[in-house]
C-alpha cells in the first residue's frame, strides 16, 4: 500500500533562496525592461548575422563536431576533419571583419561577452555582417508575456568562424541557452559559449535559443 | 504604465517562506527533476514579487502562483526538448541524475515515468494537497478531466509499483 502524500514528501527539505535574491532578480528585470522599451523593435527580429575573427585553424574548435560520426558528410569542406588543434595549413578565404589579432578570443572590443556579464563595456563596435553566414530562426513558443526563439547559425564559408548574432528585440532576455548574450545599446548580441560553440565550422551549423520577456 | 515601485512588500516575506518549500516540492514532482523545478519555482516568485500589489489581493495567491510555476515548467520542458535534441546531435550527454529528492525513491522513479500532465496533476494533488477541482482550475482543465488524469496516474503507478495506491481526500485546499 503506497501513500503518495507520504512517498512524495520532499527529502531533503530544501531551504528557499534568500528573499533578497528574488527581489534583486525582480528589480534587475524591471530595469532591463525600462531600458529595452526605449528601443522597442518588435518581434520582427532582424538577425544581422555576423562572423568575426575567422579562425586560421581547422575543424577542431567545436569539440562536438570534431566527432566524424556526428557530422554528416555535408561538413566535409575541411580536407581531413582531423580533430587536431595544431595550426591548420588552410587559410580562411574570408577575412574576419572585426579585430583578428588574437585568435583565442582575446580581442576584447570584438567580443562583448567576454568577462563581464552585466556591464556594457564600450558601446561602439557594431558588428558588421559577414557574407556567408546565415541564420534561420523559429519562434518555438510564445505567450502573452514573451516568446522563445531557436536560432540556427550556419557557416556557409569555407573557414571556421567565430559567430555573433545581433537581434533587434524589444524586451529583455529571460533565458538563453547555448550562447552568451549581452545587451549593447538596444540590441541583443549573442555569441557562442566558450568551450561549447564559440565557433562554427565551414559548412556546418550550431544553434542557440533565447526566451524574451515582452513588456 | 507608470512605474510602481516594488520595494520589499508587506506580507511577501512570510508568504514566500511558507510557500516556497511547498511549491518547490510540488514542482520537483511535476518536473521529475530538481534543477528545473528550482528554476520554475524561483521564477514564479520573482513574478509574484514584481506584481505583489496585485497578487496579494487575489482570492487565492497560491493558485496564481502554482499556475505561473506550472506554465514556467512547461516552457522549460519545451526548451529542454530542443536543447536535448541539440545535444544529441552534438554528442553531449545530458546531465546525470542525482539521488531521489522525495521520501520514497521507488515512487519517485515511477512518477518520473508518467506523462507530463499526469505528473503535474499528481504534484498538485498529493504534494500541494489541492482538491480535484483546484487541480483542474490550476491546470486549466475541468474537474472531471483532472479527476481522470489523476486516476490514470494512479493506475500507471500501481502498475509500475505492483502495489495499491491510496487516495484519501486532500486535507487542505489552495490557501488554507
């Protein structure tokens, strides 16, 4: 005989996070909404897609894609597909748009996501679109107060690219996965997660998603 | 939309302290995992905090809270499916399970195998102790549908556990 009330009693009982955390989150969101309202573009998301800092190495940086089993033959523009981090002989055909001095992500101006989660450091640096990188985006759900997007980032060039996607959205980001986001001016700048998908290989794609709270 | 200041609000703190553990326990069962339950629970309270002036005047702030949390969970589930899909394509294994967060691990595993809506109904009914009518209201379905959902859930659990499952009437309702 099972008594569900007894069986489903929480264990261990967890303590609630401090009220201050909840309050802080609420205030932060409110602040962001106010900021976002100024530049309210609607759901019409303009995905200016941008690659910057094309990588002068071969396919290695996306750990996941380096596995030949995962990636179907479409990704075969790299000669060997070897998951090797050493410098690749093949030089990317398209040059990076932004700062290309430091391939390992050290170019701070070109990489708004680096280091600082909250502040918008340096507002200039509008990313420039690179031909050859495309996005498709699907609204995966939407409700009265917001919506979620899933965005695919496709590298149509023959060189590995660090990717960046800029969305012109009116609202604040409630959630983002498989990317890092920063609000710069009135736009949302998404970049790959270091260690996961900061770059996208030639002829392949990565994806990320975000949920936006509308005001 | 003039700006309402949401300073720490009268009554919120004690409500929060009382409801948070309850809601978290319920969302854990509804989600079938702890992390997502935590996120949905906290999110529901953040929203309640933002709108406390309105929420506190409701007849059943708890009912509102549970609805918001369940919706939040649904959103996250949907998102997780996408995410899993992506991970699978990219060969990243999903996070591993921790220990069962409820008293009876066997029941925990059986509940996790229930369809999502049955799990939600079980969480509302047996963790939050809502009546069948309230379960229906919270899930946006009729009382009859809630009742049917719960009896399918019990049937499934009985099959999985090989034991009879009791259903005594709920003791409390929404907001006492």
